[in-house]
């Protein structure tokens, strides 16, 4: 148990990452972003058949957890998964 005390911050960080991914819609978003290399909310909306506001709420949680990044390209925002650990987790899960 001494290891936990020494590395507690790392355990907390990884638990937060898992919490952010622990929703079926967010898992689907992350998996789709990895497969496509990135896309905008409109594309996600067509794939998920959900309101844009719902997808945006999930993206906000993923951004807050530093799982996805958003890059403006002209009038649209492209979302991408930049965390290599998340990419490995999704590969293992699916």
C-alpha cells in the first residue's frame, strides 16, 4: 500500500480519465474520432442520430478531461483524440 501513497496523484488522474470515458455515448464518440482521425459535431450528429446539444455536452466532458482537442478550421470545429493512452484503451476495448 505504500506504492499507492507514493503514486496517489497518478491513480487519481487515471481514475478521472476512466470516469470521463465511462459513458456509452462518450465511448462511441471517442471510438469514432479515432477511426475517422477527427470530425465536426455535424458529422457526429449524423452518425449518432442525437441532438447536437447532447453531443456537445459529451464533448465538453471529454475536452475537460483532456481526451479530445478542438481545432477551428474555417467555420467548423474539428475534434480529435490526442491522448495516446485513450487510443490504446479504445483499441483494447474494441
